[in-house]
């Protein structure tokens, strides 16, 4: 109880300051009673939210650390708790930028802990996917701070290793957010062959998402990225998709990849071979 009181001390100080301001004749002239009430309400809301955020980030951090050391018997239960917390964290940072929350995230090293879970193959794909969704939200929360941490780690390699629709979807999101720097990382990390390889997956949903990802790489990438995709038979794989039993699903997507993603080069090849 005493600890909670100490945390609320800034709130009590703010309330006291605003009440004293109300008593000053000059401020009464400067602000209407309604404005002063709004100021007081805003200050109270801000401090209470800061208190909630401190407690939540503390719980999330402890759970992230504890999950790495739990026994097999308790892992499933801990996993569900962790997923709920990560989704709640996504919802909170999705409300918009907040300096106090931003400082809490940096101090508690939440981003680093989420990356560790993503890169640790002992976790289930569900937990790893949840962590990468949170990472993507953090990049939108403050791109300037967190993009660098994505580029200097093995995050993209870990993401590709999940081999799921959601992981490829997140990769598309990251490419749209970070643009050419992350495409350069994809090329230098020799990830292009794996990405293009998804076009031959047994799952239609993965093939469809891979087409979208190829489009993003072609649109935001440099010439080296396009050359790397062509070297691993991208055109042949796209044509194979067009001929498969789900060709109607992919037909328009393939032309879009050629026109937008590869500056028309792939489109010309597809049209020529299709006519033949």
C-alpha cells in the first residue's frame, strides 16, 4: 500500500498545483473553470495511465524472463499467459506514442526480450509469431529507435524459419515500414532463395502471401534484390503458379509483381512465354 502511495505522489502534487492555480486571481482570469477542470482531469488520467503502464510492463518483463526457465509441465499454461500479455501489450502501444511508456519499454528491454523469444526455436510457433507481431507494432510505435535493432540482429532469419502465413505477412509489414534497408538485409542474409521457395509451398495461403512478399521486395529493393530473385528462377516459379489448379487465384497477382515489383521486366517475360 505504501509503495502504491509513493507511485501516486506525482499525481497528488499535480492536483495540488492545479488547485493552487485555481486560487490565483490572475489564473482565474486566464482560464475558465471548465478549462481548469479539463486540465485537472487530463493530469489525473495521465498519471493513472503511467502507473498502470509501469505495473503492466513489470508483469510482462517478468513473464518474458520466467517463460524461458519454466519446466515442460508448466510450459503450456505459461505460454497462454504470455500470449495474452503480448497481445495486451500490442493493444497498448497501438494507441499511439507515449513518452513515459516509451521510456519504460527501453528501460525494461522489452524489445530485446521479444527478439530472444522469436529467435529461440524451443518456443512454439504461436508464441514466436505473437512476439514478432509485437515487434512490428513497436517499430510503428517508434521506428527511429527500434529499426536499427531489427537490422543488426537475426530477426529476419528467425522470421523466415517460422514458415507460416502470419510470419510472411509480418515480413511484408516490416518491408513496407523499413523499406530498402531491410530488403538489403534479406539479400545479404541469403534469404531470397527461401522466400522465393515459398512460391512452391503445398499450402495455397503461403504461396499467395509469398507472392505479396516478392512484390514488396521488388518494389522497395535495389537492383541486387531483383537480380537475386531472378537468379533463383522467380519467373519460372511464377509461371508454374499461373498454370497450377489455383491459377485463377494467382494470375492477376503475377502481372502485378511484373508491373510494379520488377519494373515491367518480369511482366514482359511472362507475356512472351504465355503467348508461346
